């Protein structure tokens, strides 16, 4: 099995999510095994949960959790903006607006 450094950002999907227990399982083509995830690592406002087949972006570390060898460190639903936890705070984006009026 190739050595994959922890802290890399992966794109994947939710295989299963147990809302009442607050945990689930993620998968990424970049990882050889499935990843255990807890609701507390989901970067979202309000009630934090995921849904089966939902696309996500996540970081993971090698760790024994139940029968899994990988544990999610941060998880973002793919539709939201995200950044690595070790990145400095600052503007994550910029935008501009040009308005032309017809006379």
C-alpha cells in the first residue's frame, strides 16, 4: 500500500451516515481505505450532518477508529468554500463589480 501523507485534502463521497449516532464513513479514490468521520469535524453552520452519496472535501489522518485505519480531521460539503486548517486567516476570495448605465 502506498504511503499517503496525512493532512492532504481529498475529494470523495459519504458512503453512510448515522445521524442518531453522529458518525459516518467517507471514501475517496485517492485513499486505499474508507475514512471514519464524526459530526464534530464537519465545517458547517447549525446542525452538522452528512447524507449518503453526498460529495465532500476532507482532510484525514492515519488513526485507529473502530475498524477503520483513517479518521477525518475536517469535512466540508463540496458546495461550500473551504480551506486547510493550517492556512492563515485572510481573504479567501475577492470580487469586483462594474456597472455601466445606458443613457
